[in-house]
C-alpha cells in the first residue's frame, strides 16, 4: 500500500494523523479536567445547600423519635432543596427519618451535618443528592453545556487548522523530493545538463548534492569513455591497418617479402601484443587484493634491486636516478611481487616523462605503523585539471588521441593505485606543469597473511 502512495500524500496522512491524535488526546484531557472542575463546584455548592437545609430542619425538630409534624417538616425541607434526607442519632444506629428514593441515583453524593442544640449533639442530618440531576444547579448545567460546545467548536477549528498545516508541510517536504525524482527521470531520459536543485531538509540537500556529484562524475566518465574509444580505436587501428596493408601488398606482389618488411609487420604485431598485456596487467592488479602472497619484506633491499634494473635506462637517457638512504630498518608485511610491480611502474613512469639531464629520486621513511615512499622527478609535470583523474583507468593527460611512443594506453598509474589499494594503502600526487611531480605512496607495515 505504501509503495503506491506519493511522498506528499504519505506525509499528509502521517502529519494529519499525528496532529489529530494530539488534538483528540488534548480534547479528552481537557474534557476530563472540565468534568472534574464541574464536580468540585457541584459538591461545594451542595455542601453549602446542605448546611442551609440542616439549619432549616434543626429549627423545628428535636431528638427522636420524631412526631408526624416534625417528619413532615423534614420532608418539606428536602423537597425545597431537592434532596433525599435522613435524620439519625449521633451514632447512626437509629434512623429517625428516611426519605428514601436513592436507589435510582446515578452519581450519589451525601453530606453529613451534625445537629447541635445548646452544645449537645442530638443527631445527624444527611442530605443525599444525584450529581447527574439538574434539579439543584440549573445554572451549573448551562455553564457546563456552553463550555462543552465551545470546546467542541475549538476542537473542530484546530482540527481544520492542523489539516491545513499538514497539507502545507507535506507539500514543502515533498517538493524537493518530487523535484529530485523529476530530474532523475530526466537524467534517465538523456537530459543530463540541468543539476538537481539543492533545497529542503538537511538530509534531502545531502541526497541532491550526492545526485549532482554522481551526475558530474557520470559526465566525466562519459567524456572519458568517448575519449577511451577514440584512443583504443586509434591504438588498435593504426597497427592493424599497417599490418593488413603490408600483407595485402605482399600478396599482390607490390611489396617484397623481405626481412625488413616482415620485421615491420612483426613490430606492429608486437605493439598490439603489448597493448593487450597492459590491459591484462590492469585486470590482474584490480583483482590483486584476493591474491596477495604476504611475506616479510625489506623495502630498502627491494628498492635497490628494482632500481638496479632501471639504472641502464636512466644512464641511456642521461637521467640521474638516486635512492635516498633510510636511517631506520624498513620492514613490512606485503606481497613482494606486487610491491616490485608498483615500484617498477613508478620508476618507468618517472623516467618516461623526465627529460635528458633531469633527476629522479626515491626516498623511504617508516615507523611502527606505516611506510611511505616518495618518487620525485623534475620532468614535464601534470596540469592541474588532469590531477584528479590521472589514476582513472585509461586516462591520459594527452588528449590528442595519438599513440604513445611506447604504444601504451596509459594504465600504469591505474595499476599502481589498484595494487596500493589491495595492500590497504594510499597514493597521492603533487605536481606543477613544467616543474615535475612528487608521488607519495603510503603502505601499512603489517598486513594480514592469506590462509
């Protein structure tokens, strides 16, 4: 049932029922309080009337038993004050007069008045009344009925006001949600240019802000997807076209089947193979968290071993590659092969974008909880608008769509981030275009081993 209700209707029903419940409870409490007040006033009035009745009776009667004339005087006084009167001795054991007729009283109430003559207690007059009868307080009943009518009218007015307030409140609360739903439908329909208005309660504004964030991210991902398709098509089409053209020319006899031409075809196929290998590396890195072979690892020794393999590349490009010494042991629990892959990708990336004569420095520091590696270069740097996206899969700061000189798709940093995340670490970058970059990788020193 609730699934079919609109938010506005749901809130209207909920607020209306809440207000109605509060008003009914308040009305019932007020009604009960007024009834209690009226009963108190009635009893006080009847007590006063009983005193007058007793004064009238004791002026004409003495101690019992009573004569016929005295009984008639008591009966007449009882009729005058609309009370059922009893007259008994001080102990209450001997009844000298009883008017009776009290069996039909719905709300009986009795007032005892002692009869004292010349300082002697000669008897007790008891006046019996029915609080539900109007014979002795017509004016009280009129006031009671008037007040009850006023309370009923006020209850109806407040009930209508609460319904109006519930409607206004439900509209106000549902408006941003309905607007968000309309915008979400528009987004599903393909209109992604208009942001969702951030209004309403704090939770609704948080939700709409998250929707706008998702929308912006979707736009970014859509633009990235289109760029990716351009890049992938270009990277794949160029070597395939070259291979097909050369093979077709060879088959037609236009292109000689020489060793040099076959080598060119091989180079293009090798380029395609490396593209596939990069994609496979990324897939493995993203699934690494389920396949970590955790062992005790000396990070300084690992870095020295990896950097030795890049010294030849650095010397060939006239780049100074150095490792800053660490003055404390740097031992962590990690997957050595994955950490080696991280360091290799970072060094390859740094050397690739550092010009001849530049510097690449690696530094390590650690404590009982975490290890931090920094890779600093004075290469070409990264533009500020590209920094938030450099760890995205296939993202390349080069928007030309042209192939890299190494035939890559630009997944190196994506692989690094996936492997760092798998170890429960983090990676950050600081860079300025034309002045180099500093990549900082933080890893926990202790990682749970796989069973």
